């Protein structure tokens, strides 16, 4: 049974007290610690009724500054992920200094609200501090990778459900071996860096599911078809080599400038599932650049697009969860990205809550998609990637 989050200020400890009091226990106790705080009518409640989960990325700045942000995450989510605080440039900014405060606070928040926790990201071509980038070379690269994964995955051993072990490695247009994206890790170690990363996580935290997280696979275009082909071929090779990959992450950044081909997406997910992998939707949002300025019209189009996408995704039994990349429109990364900004300068309406933490038409579309989804609980018995 879940508990509600509608108690008055005097009935709950402050957010600061929860974080401070729970941190020590968070780092030495199993996860999660207590019954979930999500509301009975929340996105996660609708998802969990079908054996799924709903979650959100957590931006540490509003979590620290705005209690309403934390209450919204607690009300709607059964799963959270630190948006940035577990990436290398945040957690290991200097060779002799680690900075785990933000990750620890995210963990404490999750434990206080009975939420599961994902981790992002271990190996990526971005979010590298300058000192580390200089050491990703043939002589030092492998030792640095193992040291980094040992530090971050070791600190949160037993508390992370799944780690994005490698992130955004697909790049057929770069002309590299196997269609891999240009990366300092590829330059230093060759394609074997993928295997090393997954094997390192297994050594450090064998209970955490290792996941390849990838973007630009959801919609319709010739260049996206080439990316899907690369993903399927690379996954097949990894499984044949015995790489300990258990899940595949479809980021789910869908954008109004491209069409959705439901049949192609359905087939792609089915092929991944046939390899025995579970699937997570890891960074879901809707880029509304091509939609009119009128809020009512735009919200309706965003909701419709999201519903069509989620109906396909949630039909696949291998899908475990849907995580949005933050939960409230003002925090979407789309407004800060030059390529994603609307030409009219209006903020994007990409996420399930608005600036006042009210539920949007997108929230309602997501809730209905979860409610109408087939029951995924029986599939859990057959999946090795859970």
C-alpha cells in the first residue's frame, strides 16, 4: 500500500531534515527504505498497476531550493535518477577530489520517499573534466575507466537498480569501426572499451543492471534507420561475446519535427526484446518546436504525440519503465539547448507538470497510456534483464 503526500507542514519533517537524517543510512542500507510516497492517482501508481514504473530525472538545484519541486517528485514518481550529479565532471572534478554531495542527496531523497534509483552515466564522450580527458589515452585510459567506475558505482553499490554504462555511442555518420561514435574512449581503447565498461560494472556492483543508453532511435528518417541497424548489430555482437549487458535504454526524446512510424518502432523494440534484453525509456520528453504558439493547441498536439509513442512502447512486454527528463516544464533542457529552442522564443511544454506543478495534458496522456497498457507483470518472469 502507498501513502499519500497531502499531509500538512506539521505532519512531515522538512526536506532538509529528511536529507540530513537519511544520508548516513542511505549509504549503508538496502534500497528502498520505506513504502513509497507517491499519490494514489499519480503517474507511478497508474504504471505500477501494470507492472511498470514511472520516474523522473532530479535537478539538484530546485531540489535544494524549492520544497514544492521535491513534493512533486515524491507525489508522482516511483523511480528517480540524478540528472547530472553522478556524471564524472560533477562527481570527480579534480584528480584528487571527489564530490558526491549531490548524488548522496539524490539517494537520500529517493530513500525518504521509497523510490528506486537509476544511475547515469558511467562512460560518455561528454561530461568529462579536462584533467580526465587528457588521461584518456592508450597508456592510462583503461586504468582511468576502472578507477572511475570503481569510485562511483562502488559508492552506490547495492542502491542503484540500473546504470547507464555507456551513453550515446551510436554514430554511423562518423565512419568509425562498427558505426561507433567518435569518442576519446574509442580513440584510446578501440571498440573493446564497451566490453571493459560493462565488465567493470559487474565487478564493482554485480546487482546493478548494466544498460546501453542511446538517443535518436524513435522516429522516422533514413538516418535513424541506419542508427537502428547499427544498434541491433552491435547488441548482437555484445551478447555473442558474453558482455554482461542486461538492458537497453531508449532515451525517448521525441520531437515534433519528425514523424512517428509506429510499425517500425514496434519492430525495433521487438528485435531488442528477442535478444533477451529488457528495455527502459530513460529520458522521455516532447520537443514542441513545430507546433503553434497557442498553448491549448500546443498542449493538445504534445499530448497526442506522446500518447501514440507510449502506446507503441508500452505494448512491448520487455519495457520496464518510463522516466522523463525532469518533471516540470521550466526545467526542461530543451529551453537551454540552442538547437532545440523554439523560433518564437516561447518556452517548451515538454513535460508532465507546468511551472506551478499542475498536471498538464501531457500528464493526462501519460496516465491514460499507463492505465490502458497491457499487464507487464507476467513478462518479468521471462526477462533476464530485470
